[in-house]
C-alpha cells in the first residue's frame, strides 16, 4: 500500500498582512488540488505569525492574527518568540481562545504550575486515510533570560525530546518537528535524533528553496515575512518512507485578485481605528525629533524611561522615535506609529568605572550607529540614531559628570535603558558587568503612554 502526503507550511509572517490574501488563496487552492489528486494534505505554521508592529495585531494583542489563521484550517502550529515574548502572561494565555487548530509546544511550562500552558499540547498524532501515523512535535526558541520574566519556564531541546520521543515510540510511522529554533539547532537535531524525519524550520528567517537533506532528516523553511510558501512531498510504500522532497514558491509571483488591496488596507484601517479610540494624553506643545531645540521628543522618552525604571540616569537612542509628536490629543495609534518596537525597559546597576567604560563605548560607536540600519533585536525603525543621556554629560575635557558632579569610580549608579541595548553587540559592558533587571510586562511605548497620561492627562 502506498501513501502520498503533501505538507504546506508558513513561518515568520510577522504580521506582514500585505501578503496574506495571496498566501491564503494559494494554501486553500493548492490543498483542494492535492486532495483531488489523491494525496493527504497537512498545513502547518511554525511561529511568529504575529508582530505587534502591525496596528491590527497591536489593537487585538494578536487575536486578529489567530482569526486569520482559522481561515486556513491549519492542522497544527507552534509559537515563535513574538507570540511568547511579545505578549504578557495573561495575553498569551488568551491568544488562542478562539483557535480552531492545535498549538503544539513541548518546551515551555507555566512557572506557577510547572505544567504546559492550557492552550498547548506536547505533540499531536495525525493518521492519514491510508493509515500512516504522523507524529507532530513543536518547539520554540528557549530564551532562558527572558521567558521567566513573563512567568514561563523554557526547556532546552535535548531535555524536552528525552521526554516526548519515548512517548511516541511505536505510536507513529514517522515524525515531523515544527521548529522555531533556528537552522543551526535544526541541523543539530537531525544529527542526534533519527526518530525525526522532517524538520520544518523558522526563527532565523532562513530560506531552503529545495530543502536540505541533513544527516537523518529533511529540513525545510520558507524565509520570512510571507515572502515564500513551503511544500514538502512524502511518499510511503509498504509503510516505509521511500521519497521526500521540499520546495518553495515566491509569494509575490502569485497573481493578485481584485479586492486584495481593499482587504489589505482594511487590516491597517481596522487596527488604526481601534487604537485611535484609546486616548492617552493631550500635549501642550509639539515635541520634535530634532536635537538642540525646545521640546525635544527624546527628553520625554528619557523621563518616561526613568519613571518606569525608578532611576535618575537614563540612555535612549533617537532612532526609537520615528517622527515628531504634535501638540493636541495623543492616541494609542499615534504612539504605535511613533514607537512600533518590541523593546522593553531595563534597569542596570554599574560601578562608576564600568559606567565610564559604557559611556566611552557609546562615544566610540556613535558615528557608526547614527546612520546604521539595524534590523531585529526588537528594533522596528529605520536608522538607529544617537544615544542621548539624562543625568549624565561629558565635558569638553572628556570627563564624565553625573548631575554636574564628577563620576566617582567606586560608586554604584543605576541607569534606565532598554533590553535592546543588552542584546546588540555594541555595548558589551552592559552584558559583562551590568546588574540588569528587565521588565517584560510592557513594551517601551506602553511605558511612554503611561508617562504621558500621568503628565498630560486628557
């Protein structure tokens, strides 16, 4: 008896909903065609389907994205770090309330219960019409530094597989891993675990146009932002896997259909409309991105950062702000457009000599970073910009002053900043010597909104 199985897969859409009509149409059409051809068809998403950079995702905390996923009839999905770390504990617990698909996640536990979250299962077994038993596992990148801040305990891959694979032994004919772990980890798994025959990857935004046969497994991945859609074809004979191939198609090459633009614009408009209804503050004056003039926007940002981190020194990069903030009513939509980043406040304690070194790291990298087009690490802007300090200056002699007094090398200072500065490679002192406390219940724009509301209540 033979069994032919096709897998359609997406990953790392990051709320690039401008491609969603084409993706949806292709998945649904291709699925119908393959079923007519006598094939069993499975569809999977490998995480980071949402990104709060899109106003509709922001307005609904990702639940609008889940509604879109329901249109496909995914057989299973796993989560990425944008789902897992982009939402607070309660928001993630309710993200999949209306999901019509299983969420497979075998390496994340609730710190309160030490159990998998109620919305996830460790694996899923799918049996085709021809009787082939397919085990589906799902893992997300186990960020040990940040997940505990949101009440989750991540588990490393080897430990999780040691629990799950014995449970699947004898129950499946082959196994698929939905891996939001990154290509290097996918290759590692393929070398170590012969029980996993197919690994569909994500997280590192890699594209494997024709798959990659590595050690024991076929690896597949479809790039990022919905720019590709993946397909895997498997063939079984007498219960044995005799052939497997992977391919991708370019989404932008698919033909548009009348109404696509209306739908895409509707996602944007709906998100902006919902956010516009949330009034935050009323500003008495225009605040500008330009430095050296009255009402600098960066000063508001620094004040907000010091307020939420309980510090009297802060550092903030000008590129965080995407435009000026005019006088008058300020809404959540205004702030989402101003600060779309997935970055969080951070409180750092440094001894004076280490703060001196951090200041000089900033000065050393200033010219390079000012026009640097940084991508990732939570940054959703264009140019990175300049670091501006509050409570700290460098005089003409190069001496560092704290509130106009000389820096004391043995004194400990507390500085407000962003987790983003810890993750980028330009300020190693923060990682090596900083006593860093990260706050992940909010993103920067939410703390900025809270400060504006307190200071300029509508």
